């Protein structure tokens, strides 16, 4: 059957019947199968090759620079062995009920963090997770009823090779 007459037959079928998504798919497949009996004289082009789908561009990892507004900072690096972790408080102090944000970056999947009072009890004030390669939502602020020095640390670094986090005043 010639392609033109096949398409006309398919179009008549579409106009005469209520068409569902499945029927449209069947018609398209039927139309694709209609070819001339004689081979095409035009040269065939090579089949398209499958290309990998583009993945979202991850946020590049950048080592933190000193921040005078910093209330607490933690950095972690798996290599070189043994893993290195640096935890520091300040130079600023936590002020009760002052909104703060936790910012950070990592390489890997995600890293869990904990903010604790820097006292004998190490009372947990906040906990959370940083997703690697995802921009930190610094619009989300925490308020804690605590005055004084605090310590920020990572509680789970199994899924990262590098990470850093910092607590700073919001705004």
C-alpha cells in the first residue's frame, strides 16, 4: 500500500471514530508501517545514536573563606588518610532568639550536622542535613533560646569526601 493512501485511510479512521490516546498511538504505528513495495532510491542515513540525558548542573564545591559573622564552623576531608575534621567556635557568639542560618557544601550525597552548646553538657540545639550539590536555602532561619559559644559538628560523614558548614546570623 502506498504511503499517501495509507495516511488517507488512517485520517478517515480518525475522523469517523472517537479517538483515545491508545487509538492515536495505534494509528501512528500503523502509518509508520505503511511503505512502498519498491525500495527507496534515496540513500539511507545512519540511525541516530542515543545520547546520555543531561543531568542537572551541580553546585560546585568551594572551600569556605573566613567569615567574621561566623558563630561556628566545621570542615571535613576524607583524603588524605586519616580523615581530617576541623571544628571551631566564633568569632561571633550565639545570641538567644537571634535568627541564624546554617550554610554549607559537600562532595558526595549528603552530610548530617549537629549544633550544640559549647558547655559541659553539649546540649543539642539544632540538627539537620546538607544535600551535596544543592544550593543551600539560606532563607530558612532558626531561632534558639541560647546565649554563648556553640560547636557545629558533622554526625554522619559516610556519604561524603569533603564538606563544610557554618552557622551565621540570618540576613
